[in-house]
C-alpha cells in the first residue's frame, strides 16, 4: 500500500498493511486491558490492584502514541517538508505540546 497524506481540512492517511496491523493489535490489547479493569471494578477488586492495571493501560497508550508519532514524522511530516509545506512543522509542534500536557 502506498502511504499518502492529504492536506485538506479533513486529513487522512492510507497506512501500510504492516503499520495498520501493528496499530490495531496495540489497540486491541489496550481494549482488552480496559475490559479487564471494568471487570475488576465490577468484582470489587482491591483499589491498588486496579490502579496498577490502569498504570499498565497508560503505559500501553503511551507506547501507541510513540509508534503513531514516529510513523507520522517519518511519513506525513517528512513528505510535507520535502514538498515545501513548512506549516506542517507548526502543526507538529502544536501536537507535541498537546501530548506533553
């Protein structure tokens, strides 16, 4: 699959099969962890046990963000910069600022 970034108001990206599978697999694992936490709450699990699982989900979401951001920089950002679309740098900076809140 060819990677492509659109610079319209509603941006999209066609991901490679490998990138798509990696991201979906990560999200499926995170979804399972969330269901597990819900089950723990429903079964009145001890607070610290739940907190530890929530921390694991946070780490998994951070790993997902790192993977997605890395792919974004290597594809969308690099392509736009090569095409002379320097406004993409401002968009990246704003995105990083939001991620670091």
